[in-house]
C-alpha cells in the first residue's frame, strides 16, 4: 500500500474459498470515498503468498441502480 492511503473495511458481504484460494467481497472507504473491495488471496501452508485486488468506487445513492448491485 502506498504511503498516505487510508483504507477502512466496514462490512464483509461474502467470503468464498476453494482449494488454496479465498475471495472476500467487502465495502468500506478508500481515502474517505465509499468503495467496494474484492480481494483474492492464494494460501500456502496457512500463509498468504499472493494477493490480488480490485477497488471500485460505490455509486452515489441517488444514482440509477440495477437489482443486483455490487454485492
């Protein structure tokens, strides 16, 4: 993580695991902006050995939505 970035996790919506991979879908804030976080971890002998992520800004509550949403 870069110096000066602030990440806050508020809600973990879903955690899915298969084999040595774990995916978490959560929401919180990145530098004060409401965001969705998708984190994929690869584990080896109980340790995280790789991590990939996607961070997406959450739409404004007044924005048009679909029934599925981010989660």
